[in-house]
């Protein structure tokens, strides 16, 4: 398996994992499973710290860049171009919304 294909595959699996975690945050809050809610939030915050330490890019993007000159927004991951382009905005917004929902749910 070529290196770029493997990197793209791993990157896509990691992305799907974090999407699942972000989607699970409001579900845990809805079910009033606040221990799980806090754990899921912590998992995403670790991801945010990794991105912040890497100039808001996934470290796998830099690794993938060694194997191609392609720099489209999805050169390093198996996602449609628009999803890759607006990934942080969409899932960042969903994460914040999940946090706010959890806060409201905890206070009511």
C-alpha cells in the first residue's frame, strides 16, 4: 500500500472517530450521562490541543505532504472537498453547540 494511501486512510479513520465523539456529546447530555459527557469533551479538547500545537493542522497533513505536491483541502484525507475545506468550522460549531447544550441540560 502506498504511503499516501495509508496516511489518508488513517487520517479518515481518526477524523471519523472524532466526528463520532462530537456527535455523542449532546447525546450523552440528553441522557444526563454527565461523566460520559465530560470524558467526551476531554477527548475533543485533547484533539484541539494537538491542532493548536500544530498551527491548526492535523499532524498527519504534514506527513502526507511529504508524498505529494497536491495541496487541495482533501489531499490528505478521504473526504469530499467541501467537507474537508469547512471541517473545522462545521464540527467546531457542533462541538460548541454540544457543550452549550450540556451546560443547559446540567443546570435544568
